[in-house]
């Protein structure tokens, strides 16, 4: 699985103009299940996101995690993280897991992140979504499991 994690002061996702998920200070997590991924990948990635130390401590160092700060996460499915542009300018997405299994692992990732005690809001798997965010820092990290 892949996740593009952005530290945010605020983020929201809307479908058809209606906000379906939002977070204040915390993380926007764009997630993609890849071919070959299994439940363990979702569980491991959720643990890494929950413990990712990208928040400032008292010495202004990135040394605190969501678990330390009590921040929330907005998790949005993003199959385009599987993009392959090695053959030219049009990306291919064959490395992404298909919709039924991809949705199952996306849901597992969300559940596992909640199991770590993180407050999680989501978009809707497979929907056409508009994501708005204020990147804090900016801090953006790519994770894979």
C-alpha cells in the first residue's frame, strides 16, 4: 500500500459540493492499495501513519506523532498514487488493486488507524471528490508497506 501523508492545519473532502469528511490539525492521508497487497499491509501502514513523527515538539523539531498530539486524520482513497509514467506522458494505473479488493483494504486501513486511537474521517471510495487542504510546513511524506 502507498500513502501520501500531508501535515495539515485543516483539510476537507467534498462530493458534489457537500462536505463528507474534514479534520482540523492533523494529517491528510491519500491511500492506494497496490496489486499484491494484503490485510497486513493495511495494518502496518496504519501503524506507521499513527506513529509518524512529523509534528513539532517544544524544541520546534518534528518529533511528535498523531498519537502524541491527539490530531485527526482525513483519509481519502487515491488510486492515482499507483501511476506509472515510465512509458510516456499518459500514466498507467495497472499497479493499483482493483475496486472490490482495493476498497476492502482501504476500509481495513481506516479501521486499523481508528484502532490506534486516531480520530478518522474519510472520503468515499471510488467517488469523484474535491479535497481542500492547508498544508502545514509544508510537510509531505510518501510511505509504502
